[in-house]
C-alpha cells in the first residue's frame, strides 16, 4: 500500500471514525461497556506489535540492529495496552 493512496486514506479515515466514535460514546454514555472495549483494544495493540515482529522474522529481515524490540514506540505500545487493560492512572499518564 502506497502512502496517501486511496486505500491508505480510506484505512486512516476508518480508524479515525472508529476511534472518534468510541471516544464520543465513552464521553456521552460512560458505563460498564467501556471495560470490554478497552480490553479489546489492548489485545489489538499487543497482537499488532507481536505480528510485526513475527512478520519481520518470517521475511528474514529481523535483526537486533533493524528491529530492536525495546524502542520507545514498542514500549509505548505495551504500556498503552497495559493502561487500557488495568486502567491505572500512572500507566495512562506514561502513555
């Protein structure tokens, strides 16, 4: 997928719509439904990050110098997943 192609822009618009909808719904109607949504999003984040590492390994391009798994973005992804799962204020602030 090329950057700023129709498919790329459509995917970005879909992500924006879903995130905007969930945030708006949580603000307007908070409740018990937010816990499973947060946990589902946490699972998506962990699966996405883990599948990236697996894809690199299957392509034969995984190396410590190329994809060190402890880069700031990788850590932020797992901290965000932990914040969504546990809803602890410190993890939310770190994210």
